[in-house]
C-alpha cells in the first residue's frame, strides 16, 4: 500500500505546472476567503467544471493545505507551514530510521573488518613475503597496515617518477592517525613546483621530509611489522609490490633508511628550486659517474630526466673549468667532491 508521500509524489508528476498551478492558487485563495467552502461554491465562483473542482480540491487535501469538514462536504484552508510539518515530519522520521539502520550496518561491517584485518595480519606473518597482484590489492594492504600502525612510518619514494605507487606522499599522511611519519625523496623533488606543493602538504600534516642523493628504492616501513617494496620493470604496465614480514629484512631496511636520512637535508617549502642542496646533488652526480654508471643510470638514481642530467653535468664541467669527464673526475676528487676523499696527482 502506498504511503501518503508516495501518492502525492505520483500525483504531482501528472500536474501541468501552467494550468494546474493557476487553478490550485485560485481554489486555495477562494477557500481561504470564504471558508468553509463547498465544491459547488468553488465551481460556481471560479467557473470551473465540477470534475476539475473535485480534482484540484483532492490534490490540495493531499497537500494538507485543505481539510475536509467532518460532517459536511465543505472544506477549510490550512496554513501552509502546518501542512508542511504534517507532510515533512513523517518523512524526517523515516530518514532518521534509515540513518539508524545505516549506522547499525556500518558498526557490524566495521567489527567484521577488524576481525578480517587481525586474522589477515596473522596469516601474513606465516608468509614472510606476500606478492600483491595489482595496485588495488596493494592499496588495500597498505591502508590496513598504516591505519593499525602505532609506531613510526618511514617512506622512501620518487614522488613523480616510476614506479607508480599505490599512494603519493600526501595521501600517505592522510591515512595515518597518530603515528609519526618521515619521508625521504631525491633532491630533484625540490626543482618541481607540483612536487614541492605536495611535499608542503606533507610537512603541514606534521611529517618530517628530507631530500638526499641516497634514494635506492621505493618502499614504506610500517613500524617493525611490515615493509612494502615497489618495483616496476620497463616492460610492466603496473608496478609489482611485495609485503615483507621477515624481521631481518625489515631491520636491514630500517638501518639503510637511517643512513640515508642522516645524509639528507630538511625540506623547506619556502625555498625555490634546489637551494643549498645543489652542491650535494652535483657531488652525487660526480660520485655515481666515478663509480662507472652510465648517464641514464645516474639520471634514474637521482630522479631526473636525461636532458636535465645533461644540463646539470654541463654546469658541473663549466664550474670545474674542464672539458672532459676524466678531467672532471680528477678535479672533483682533489676538491673532495667525490666520496672517498681527494686524490693527489696532476691533472
């Protein structure tokens, strides 16, 4: 059986707004001025057919702005505010009831989600390495681990480079509740306006951010419980992510992270471009070249494109006053710019 609101909604769908709207107003005005009014009085005064009169009066009664008298065929006009309350209150009660049902559903699902997370983490520890099949699955595992983490979360990432991660740094900060958060990025992150904006959001959320030359991968450490390591091969459409629960591996990653953190420099949102990190970036380029890495490998390690790398290296050679890579290596070593200290000898 249809309730009053549903019947009224169906009636209003069939109302011609131009014709019916004018008739509704005229009938209501006449009834208000001559109440109690009858069908014949309205039909005669407004020159309407009896069928139209009954149709409009029935509609106004359903709208609750006309009310039939108990012992006659007359009707009276009702204040629109009172009619509105009579119609809205039942609807509001129904809405509140649905909200209570929705809240109950959320509570039950939340309880089941907690059970799933607890059992899932327990099962994962039996599997020291869990291969996550796709970005959606990786995101789900990562959210679960971050939301339950009560100790420090550490992240090392190339914010704008490959591989594409399940979470950008600012999104990581939003998921965390009370856990401290530290983020390490390459110095090149300072040179990109969009990246600086995102890193500023991370800092504003209370996280610590540093940049360094020593970025050797994309991973996230959720306390001492789990490490998420992401890698993307050139022929892969999506990155591969593994969740590592092996304590020895997690401990090693913590030590490597602390080494890189100590070599880093605090990110200052108001400093444009590289700032004071440019000498360190140049030294990193020279060191990697001295180790025998090719240009494209060095560019990937420091998080810049090939053209940007060539521009940086050209600037380095100009500042050193040399014309060859060999000369650049020797002069840089004498100046103490290459890791391992200066090398004595003629140029």
